[in-house]
C-alpha cells in the first residue's frame, strides 16, 4: 500500500467498472422506456384510438342502397383496439332500416320483451321467441290466431341522421345512433 492512500476506498479500476455498470444499467432502462413509451404515447395521441363514446352516430349505408318500404337488416360495427391488436369489425349491434321517401327509420333488432332478434316477415316484424309482433313502423301489433303479444312497448327506434355523400351529390349517407335499451318494461330507457 502506498503511503497516505485510504484502505477503505476501492482501487481506481473497481470504481471505473462500477461507473460503467451504472451507466450501462441506466442506458438499458432508458432504452426500454423509449421502446415501450413512445409507441404508447403515439397510440394515445392518435384520435382514432380513443374509445368511441356510447351512443355515437355510426355510418351504416347510403340512402340509394335502400328500397322504398323494404326493411333491411344491417350490422353496426366499430374499430376496437386493445394494447396489441386492432379489431376492425367488432359488431356493436344490428338494426332494421326502412326507407320512407327521403327519410329513413331505424329500429334495433333486439326485441323489447326479452331480447331475441326480431325478424321481418311480409308486412310485419315478428320475434320468433314469443310471437312479439310489430308493424313495419315498429308499432306493437296483434299477432293473430288468439295469441298474445308479450312485447311491453313498440320496437326501439333509433335516431337517424342523413348527410350529403361526398362522391354522389344526390345521395345521402345514413348514420344511426346505436343504443341498447332495458328490456321487459313499458318505458324505453337506454342502458348505460
Ligand atoms: S323475446 Fe321477443 S317476444 Fe319474447
């Protein structure tokens, strides 16, 4: 040992190695943070990745695709993204659309009785589960043959919005505000 050197201090080469290891550890940590953090930040900044608020209007078809008085069933889809995967065709719900001139009515296919899917049969909508029966305007109707209509209210109508189609000046884009409603009660109350 050299005269005057403190024996509790590590030799200079050990101190250098420690500094290097510390630098290496911090560097690896920073690289990991950048690898995980930057994509996460970009993901959150992109407006397409923000969750769609419930009850937003969704584009479903064009007016020109609908025939006068002829019900058409369409699915409402949305893009759902989780951390690693994009699900481009998540089905949110299904609707019946019926065109009346230049206006469109929309009803959820979900029966207001107990939630089965309502079918279109001739000049009526009929629920296959318990004979819930409705006119093409969604009003409760007599199922006939002495049967009882168990639906507690009319079909659940949805808000529709028509906007000009960019590629066809005379056409309209049909938007529907999709909502689910509480079943088996007279009042039409949206689920939250
Ligand atoms: S679920 Fe539709 S009539 Fe019962």
